[in-house]
C-alpha cells in the first residue's frame, strides 16, 4: 500500500478539486507519493518537471508486492512540503532488471542523460538499500512506469 493515507482530508479535497476542474468524477487514487522522498527541494524540482511534461516516467525499487496500482490508475504526487500537487495516470508499467532499463525510458525521467540516470539511481537505491537491509545492483528488478499528468494542466495550457 501507499506509504501515505489515501483518504486523508487533504487528498480527498485535492481529488474533489481535480474532479471539478476536469468535469468528471474521479476514482480514489491508488497511490500517494513524492519523487524526492526525504529531499524536499528534489521533490519540488521533479514535480515541476512532471507538471511541465519534462518528466513522464519514474522508476520504483523495490517493486511493491503486491503491487497496488496498474495501468490506468491514478496517483497523487506530493510536493516537498507533503501537500498534494499533481494527479497522474499510469500509462505503462514494465518490470526488468536495472541493467536492462532502456535509454529512452531513462531519458523520459527528465533528470539528465542515460549515464546520469544510472548514476542517480545507483546512488539513491544503494542508499535506500543500506538503510533497509537490502542490496541494490544491476540484477535488481525495478518497475519502470510511464505516466501523464492530468491535473493541474500544463503551464502553457493554463495560459490559453
């Protein structure tokens, strides 16, 4: 399950606002998360990349079991202060070994080139693994997720 409550008053209010803006009832989100975990400035930066359409993918490790979301499901993205700030729809999920993450996927994460993607994730997941007694490496199974932001609209769409 999500590490954040799916039915907190803030999430419910955010989903109500998104539903009103989009003109339709939305299902309850399947996940609530932030991109930067314990680094608020990174959460805010990656969130802005996602809202701007510069970030359309994310990698998860360890892969949750059981996995609580799938293609078509909605997730709320929090900002660095832990406030709901964007709503995304998962468009693709693929499990693979870290060594097999394709370059176009890594580039869709919007965080630099392929080598930077690998370096950042090896550092991040290695650090997470050390704190949680898990070992991350080339043969670790990761979840590669593509998504689209459905709320708020992209900045240029708001200006129209």
